[in-house]
C-alpha cells in the first residue's frame, strides 16, 4: 500500500484516485490537475481527503446519496461500533469521499451546530503528506489551530491528524495517511468499520455519476473576501487563479465579488464569494442569512459525461436550476461557445450551460439547494480544456437563482 507510482515528474495519483481507477490524463481533463514542485511549498496539500456534512438525519442522507447520486457506502461509525453520540456514514464516488454525520444523542454538539446552520459542510478535510509541517506553517502565519497534531490508531494502522479553522464554523482537517512509511489501511479513519450497504442499484445504473471533486465555493461576509484570499495565500500557500469582480457577475438586482485560490497541483480549488452592493438582496446575502454566517456554498462534481449524469440524476428526482430558452437562442452565446461535443439542442433539453475561454470549454449545471434552507447545493461540471469556473454563465445563473429567491420571498 505504500507504493507511490510516479506517472510524471511531479504528480502522483492519490490512493483514492488509484482505487477509483482514474489516471493522470483523466484527472488533467476532469479537474485541471497541473504539475508542480511540492518541495518549495510551505503547506503541501495532496488533495481532498473528505467532505464532511452535518445533517439533520444522516441515516436518510446516506440513503439519498446512494439512491439519487449513485454513491457507494464504504464505512460507518455509530453507537453499534463505539461512537456514542452520532452516526457517520462514509460514501464514495470515484476519488471523492463524503461523510454525513447526524446526532444520535440530544447532547451531541452536532445538535447545536445543526440548529444554527441546517444541513451543510462542517469540514473540508485535506490530505497532506506531513501534518506537522502544515500546522507549524499555519501557526506561524497566524491561523487558528483547532486540533493539534494527534495520532489515531486502530487495527488498520495509524493516521496523523490536525485541524485549522477557516471561514465561519468551517474547518480544514489535515489528514496524513502515510505515517512512518506505512499507509493506513482502514476504510476511512480509526473508529470506522467497513459498511455493508443494503441498497442495491437498479439494473443498468452506471457505475458512478461523478468521478472527482473539482472545487468548493465559500461564501463570506461583505468586505471579507480579500481577508480569506489572504488566509489561503499566507497560511496555506494557495495561489490565485481567476478573478471576477463587479460587472462580470452583476444582474439588475444582485451582485457579488469572487476570487479563486488553488493548491499547488490544482486538485483543491476554492472560489470565495462576498456579496456586493446592488438594488436587492444578493444570493450571497440570502445564503449568509439562512446558513447563519459564512460557509460552503456549492461543491462542483466532475464528470466525463454530463448528459448521462444529469439524465440519471433527474430520473431519481434531483432538481436543477432552470435555464431559459433565450440562453440557447442568443446568437452571441452561439458564436462565443463555438463547437462543443454535442448539439446545443441536447444541452438546451437538459438546461446545461456552456462556457469557453482561451484554453477550451466547460459544460455545467447547478442543482437547487439540497436541504430545507436555501444554502448548500451541487454543480455538475464537465471540463474540456477550460480551467475556468463558468464566468460567462454567471449572469444567466444568477438570474435563475434570483427567480428562485423571488419565489422564496427573499429577493
Ligand atoms: Fe462552481
């Protein structure tokens, strides 16, 4: 388990990627992975470790992510195997791991967290080659250390972990899975057991609906975006990618500012949004109000066949934001996007958006909010060379979000 097959000078596949049978070429296409020299990075990050959600009912959420999103249940911790106050289900799709946690005991700290924020992302856990190096760098750059490095051990081996605070009540756990040359061999972390799911996929269902996680957007308060960009620059050595300000993403009613930071190999990308002053309440303001502060807004799931993914998700009842026909009939859009791999009509039928930049194009679509509050949602993204985030679609997307905001009486 300790081999690190070098497939290029500077990028290794992660164990999660190897297990998911992904190769380097696919990952460059799917998530824009780039080569970089880790030896000069003050805070080396290998990639995502897991995205941890706190939800009102983890038992039902675990079923939803299997039945609607085609994820595979791989591990479990709960009262049956030593975790008294909550249940945690670990789900996988390709190289992504989601963990959904829900309180069992009324005294669990998750109860209060859920009361404040509703369903949402509590931990964007990152895999790192050396937890201690990261924590020392974070400390010297002034970050809040929520958990000092600690070793967790069970029959499958040892994991070294720490955690630092990011925006709102969100944290980055830092997970080192290779300790003293030995890779942890358990299904997730010490305390978790392999799960035997009773869920059976329908005949003909694809193996998975998405292969990797592309980016997670964070919404922060007015005037705080630069501060958080600075946090990722100074504390974690992330570099700035694209930048969108002002008119780029303003509609008649709402506006926001956004900047994107990424780790060295670009597996981990964080667009950070703040509301901008406009005629009416920004969608970011709506998020901040209903989440009760800053938090993760959307997770972009990478697929190599967005048409199939969207069709399968719709069949399971997943709802997407509507895109008006006018979007597809706009001659300016048609000339801007040029040739894409399928006829525009196929995209229009599904409401899939297209954007193109100097490097290529991307196809994307956004779900409606996942839970009861108008907060966290998913994006499905299929990249063809473009390393952007759909800047050309922001206006169409925001107008669509505003129509929904209006229906909720929050515009
Ligand atoms: Fe996005």
